[in-house]
């Protein structure tokens, strides 16, 4: 991928978070008949943004957000917590600002959907009716897809791919690890949530170990031969962490086929075994369970959508955003969920009003931190072309490999600014 064309520069990308029109969310001219009832399931970057922007585009629409957690903790920036650069509470966001914006927030689990009757059944026993349903279910782990890795195993070899108790467990294991121990990360095949995430995690773990346990080593066992921002990561690892990190790709026997969580040991495709002091398994994934219950997933476990609106390709009156969707070449990222949600908000409001939706444009920027003052990024702009989602030629790319220390420092600062901006845009101040 070429270096970034600064038609959308770093600060400009941040400003797009608040500018709905720049992301294809034009404010339609709505009639009095546009009001309706919309239920949004999932309070993360996709769901909370969709709820906020539906209300913003048409305050007459009744919007109910269903989210079990009273405080939502983000996977983005959770690696910085593992690296010792943030405290856990800095990842948490509440819902009071959404309530002030007129969104009804219900802290419960959406357990089932009757798409014929247009109702959602909650863990409280309540059943809520809807005119349109927006699902932002995130990911679930495909338990058993990797031999030996189930929910019990995750309590010994955490995945930490949903921010919360798993993240805290992995941090505690790092803190307890003796200097000179081996940290093993198992990376999955595509697709999965946050393609650069495992490699930022390795970077932050390396920073923590270099600072606190410098004789330790890191082994990455990967089920693929290429990963996002690969050259930038490997250059930085060599420069900052020397021989601390070893990455083994698919063709070099990096694919793990069996996990023994009790022994903290993994076995690769060709029978090699690796024993860890701390074992972090990022397993195969699929769309969150409520997507399956709603009947919007296909045989892949992910959700096919209509490209122009992110309406379900299988079920009427249902829209889906975020990591659960099949939206390549857009990655499964927090920024994509946020921009998809704005397109969905415009599409839902137009749908309720009986109007055609505006033409969508999506933007993604993903920052990864390799050290406190060393950031890298990837960016892209996407449109519908020939009926499919496609990246606009020349719109994005990755940070230049030859950049100097000042550039890397700015990228790290932009990353922090990005997180603050998207958090405010999603959950409010």
C-alpha cells in the first residue's frame, strides 16, 4: 500500500468524526410522517453512534438503545493499558450524554428478535416493538474452532479481545510473569476484529517488558503470512526492541491447531509445541449472537449487508453495523463502525420518511502505538462502486516507512486525539 495521500490529512480525518455530511450523512428534508420507533442493539462505536445520529437527524424518532453494560469499555486503546500507558477506567464511557440527546438507554441483554412481528425480547422479560432495528453486536468468540480453546481455557489463557475482565486478567498475568519468561501470542486467520490489533498488542507488551522485565521474550504464532502495516511494525520492532520479538507466519509453521491452557502450551500445524509463561490466544471470531438470533448471519458467521445502506441482505427492516458485518475492503475497526453507523442513521431516517437514502462515503483511520512516542497509521476512503464497497483509489495508505522520529511522535499524538474525538462523537462529553 502506498504512503498516505493527504487529501484527508491526520487532523482532517479527526474532524470528519463530527461532520456527518462528510461521511455521506446528509440531513434529509423530512416530513411530519417520518417519526417511528427504532431499537439499536449494542452500545459500542457502532450502536451508540447510530442512536445519537438518528436522533440528531430526526428528533421525532423514538430511539431505544439496548446495552447490558452501564459503562462501556473499548477495545481500542486497551493495548495501551496492557503496556502500562493508561489506566483501565480511561477506556470506559457512560451513556448519560446519549440520554440527554433523547435516546432511551436500557441496560439489558437483547436475547431474541422476532423479525416477523418486529419485536426484541430482553433479558428482563420485556418485549419491545420496533419499526426499524439496528444491530451493532460486535464479535463473539467461536468457541471450539481452535481445539482446546473454550470459555474455561480463556480464564487461563485469555484472549482479551473484548475489553473487560479478560483485559485485566492478561495484565495481571504480565505483572506476575518472571523476568526472562516467554509471552506467546496466537494470532488468527482473517477476518477478525481490528486487523492491526495483535501487533499493536505485541508492541505494547514489548514496551512493558523492556521497561520492567527486559530479559523476557515474545513469540508471535500467526495463522497468516501477511498482516496490516506489517513493514512498519517489523521495522519498529527491530529498532526499538531488538531480538525480543519473534514473529512466525503461516508458511513457517505459525498456525496453532491445539491449545493446552492448563500447561500454557500450544501445538502448531506441523506438531511443534511452545510453552509460555503467559499465553494470549486471539481465537477465530464471528458476529455477536443476537445477529444469529435475528437471522441476519450467513454460513460464514458474519452478516451480509446491502452496500449502500448496511441494511441486512437477508431480513427486512434490519440494519447492521460494525465488526459483525461483511464489508471488505473496509476493516473491522472502531472508526469503520462509527462511520457505518452514520450512514445507517441517514438510511433509517430516510427509510422511515419514505425517501431514498443519500449516497454513502465511509472513512477509516487506524492508529497503532508501538512505543509511547512512536505511532503508525493506515487510512482509507470507501464508496459504492459497481454495487460493491470499494476503496477510493489514491485515498489512503499507510505511514511512510522512512519517517523520522518527529513524524512518529506526531502520529502517536494524533492517535490520542483520534481516541478522544471518536469517544466524544460516540458517547458524548
